[in-house]
């Protein structure tokens, strides 16, 4: 069953990345994966790949914006991963 596999993968992950886009917003799984990661204490990095408008499930949660300047986005992601001790 897919959801059991996803739970195991998330439980064993050092972190999860959520690539935010209109497709993420429409996905039946993406928000659940985000919320489950938060619930089990796995760090989540939100990466805005395409504008998608306000989204209730991540309202007020900081994200890394890749839409305007990808190089700056990757620098910030690198800094955040280092800050969490993941690289």
C-alpha cells in the first residue's frame, strides 16, 4: 500500500522537500506528506517553483522562492540545510 511506503520513507528521511506549484496545491498527496512530515518531526523545506497563490495548509510558513532567482534559491537552501546540520 502506497501510504505505508510513504510513511516509512518519511520516517527514515533526514528531511523532506516540498516543491510548491499549482500542481502541488491540487495534489491529493502533497499536503498530506507535508503534514505527516511535520507530525513526525522530519524537517520540511518548502521550495516555491511556480507561483500558486495563497494556500491554507502552509499559510504563514516560510518558503524558499525559486521563481525570481534560482541561484539565490539554491544558496538559501544550502544555508538552511547547513543550519539544520543536514550537509
